[in-house]
């Protein structure tokens, strides 16, 4: 009876294989592909269109996740400030009119002024002041102080800011403006007040006192640098002082 044991043939030559077959020994040949490789080869492959759609879906999901991670958080300070500026203690939302007659909601009201305050003169403007303008105001304040007190002004002028709303401010700036005007004695006729057009625009809707003695000055730098403009402004200050003192 012939043997049927499988015999590997990888190392057999054709002559040996023929001799074994003549002797009745079955010769088996091994498959060329490994089982795992053959199994993988037998799996159906996705079409190129399906693979492209899958890749596009993965890229879209990745982009969305990146955008969400990089999106800035809401600015809560700004939201709170806007809400605080628009609500009064009674819950009403007051409105006001600017110089052009347009109605302004409280959240739209902004006051941002440069202030130079002395014992005799106060300047209100919209822009920061240069050293030339500050020196001019120092001379002007000293002269007006001498007119009223007959003594030398010893204090140095300093530039500060008046802003509204402040953090957690509510309602309108009417009360804040009133305190500011009282502090600098802006309603006293003996105080020389120089105000730029911006200052008039921002303060006028909220002022209840007399501003008839305020002097409107369009360009402080022009008065500080030009001799004729400086003399013209000084004449206005003298006239204002004479009217206030009755001399």
C-alpha cells in the first residue's frame, strides 16, 4: 500500500519527484500564498470613491473640532458692562438726546474727556494734551488766579481724565456729571472754564447748571502756539472775568 503522507516538495528536484511518483508515493505541492495573506486578499476592497468620501468626512470632523477648540470665549466683562449701563434701579431704560437731536439709549452714552483743573481755571477737552498745551494752560491759570486773588498760583497743572460709564455704573451719567461739576466749581462764574466742542457735546445733555460763562475753544494748540490766537483768547478771558466780578 502506498504511503499518502504529504511530502514537502520545495527542495525536491523534478527527477526525485518523478522517482517518488513511480514508487507509488503521492507527492503534494504546497500553496504559494500564506493563509493570512490569502484571507486578506479574499476580502472585498472599498472602491476609490468610497475611500475618498470617508477621508473627506474625517477631515470635515477634524476641522470642526479644531474650530470649536480655537473659538474665543465670550467677553463677559463687556456683556456685563453693557447690561449695567442700560438698567436703572427701577428697571426702566431712560433715553436722552444728543446735540443733533438723535435719541441715545444709556448703553450708547459715553463720556471720555481730558481735564485740567486748577483753583482758577478748568479746561475740558476730548484729546490728550501736549507739553506745549500744558505749559500754556499753566500760564493762563496763573494769570487768572492773579486777577482774582492778587497772588501767585503755586500749584502745577495736571492732566486727568473724566470717563463714564464706570464699572457697574447704571442709568444715566446725570448724577456723576453733577458731582464732577460741583467738584471743579464749574457753575461758579468766577471759575474760567475752557471747553472744546467735544466737551460741550458730551456734557450738555446731562448738565442742569448755568454754563453761560464757559468759553468755547476749538483748538487749544493753536492758541498755545499762535500769538494772535493767544491774545484773542486772553481778551475773552478778561471780558468773562470782568462780567463775573462786575468790574
